[in-house]
C-alpha cells in the first residue's frame, strides 16, 4: 500500500509541474493549493530535494521547482523515493535478499510477476502524463 507520504509527494510534484512556468514556488503556495500542512510538506520536499527530483532557491523569489521536465520524471521514481520498495508483499526474495523458502515457495512466481507489473506500470507514467490525464497504459473498463 502506498503511504500518505507517497501520495502527497506525487501531488506536490504534480503541482510543481502544473506551475512550472511560474518558476520557483514557495511551500506556502503549494501547501495552500494541495491542502497539505506546511510542516508535513517540508519533510516531503526535503526528501524530493535529496533525491534530486526538485531544485531549491533561497531568497525573495525563491522556492522549489522540478529538476527535470515533467515528461522525464516517472511516478515510479517519486514513489520509490518515499516508499523504499514497491513490492506487493513483504518477501525477502523481492527485496534482493536470500530466502530459505525461495526454492520451494509456490507463490513466489506470482509475487515476482506482480512486482514486475507494478514497476512497469509506474515507470511508464510520467508527471506530464498525469498532468494531461494521458495514461499510456489506461484501458476502458
């Protein structure tokens, strides 16, 4: 399950993408628009900054902006940064660790398949796709 931090990080990045023509945006502007507490937003933006997904500038016209074009930042990058792993289950084999049960585990192939599908899905969607509602993998229900 994606945490609140992951969902909010995606919202913040989308907000920065939607207003990229405005240059650097203050946390207050983003906080107000996204209805995320400024304190919590500071934590999220600090993570985004450390991951190199946003840039900051101090001063009167300072704030935050995307470090790359919206079409070059994927949902997978943002969510991996906040969540660590996007594995669907807590399984040592999915996290690259040794597992005593891996050779006899009948469900491991299912979890591996699901893990690959999640990664492919999130890696195929950029901020630009989300901004324009143009999901390349969406299909009508």
